[in-house]
């Protein structure tokens, strides 16, 4: 079994948060996509209610917006040889008293993110979607706020792009920051370069 396949099997069997305090408010259902040939890695927040119900990541309006940002259709987006989708929390964390999603479970990222870094050697572009992914993976390189970090996206190099969450709650943010259109144009260009590459000569076994 390939290392990434063994790791995915371990993650999908994980129930650590069910035994933590407070416990996950429902049965664990870790959701992620990856393969040894994944070229683009999306590190987002955590599955939402629709993703939890269907066991399909980004199966909601946020997913449709994200695919529009990337310039890809669902078939391309859900192709693990093109995209690895490895959120900070693999299980839907539940909702708060106001009906909003809770933050990703804190147990998840320390257990799995570094191991996924090592097990995905073909990644050429990493997308950090939202503040949790930005803070965890950029650490002190992140700016004071998510907005400042995303605005300074060019400084992180061509192989890493920070993004806001594609939630409808960020509609106002997107309208307010006209410069975000430049980031999206570069993102689509970079994605188009990678998803059209023939994998047959990559040498992954």
C-alpha cells in the first residue's frame, strides 16, 4: 500500500475527537481527498453540514464559489490526481448556538497535517483557505490579519496562495477588496497550468 493510501486509511478511521472533551457532537466522519499524484493541495477549514451528510467535501455553495475561483468544473475538482483536499479538521465540528459552524476540532491538525505534508510529494501549489489554515501553516509569516495576509499573497511565492473562505458570509469582503480579482486571475492561470499536465511521466509509483 502506498504511503498516502495508508495515511488516508488511518485518517478515515480516526475517532480521537469523539473521546476528547468536549466530544464531537456526532459520529466522526473524516472527509478528505488525495492521491500520490495530487498536484494542488487545498487546506481549508472543516466540512460543513452538507459535506457531512454526503461525505463529499465542498458539496455546498462555498464549494461552487471555490471552483469558480479556481476555474475548474466538479469533475476536475474531485479528481484526486489533480486536487488533494485536506482540511484543518476532517470532521464536521457541529454548530454553535446561533447556527454557525464551530471551529475545526483542535485535535485534528496536530495529528495529521505534517504527515500529509510528507506524504504528498507531487504538490506544486498549496492553497490556504481561511484563517485557521493560514495561521497553522504560515505561523509567524502570516500578517496581523487574514486580509493583510491575502493582500500580500505575492510575497508567499508561486507555490502557495492564501485565500479567504469562499463562504457567502464573505460577500461583503470580496466586494470591498477590488484587488482580490488580481489574485483570482493569477490563481486560475496557475491552476490551469497544473491540471492540464499529463501525469504519465511524473514517476510516481
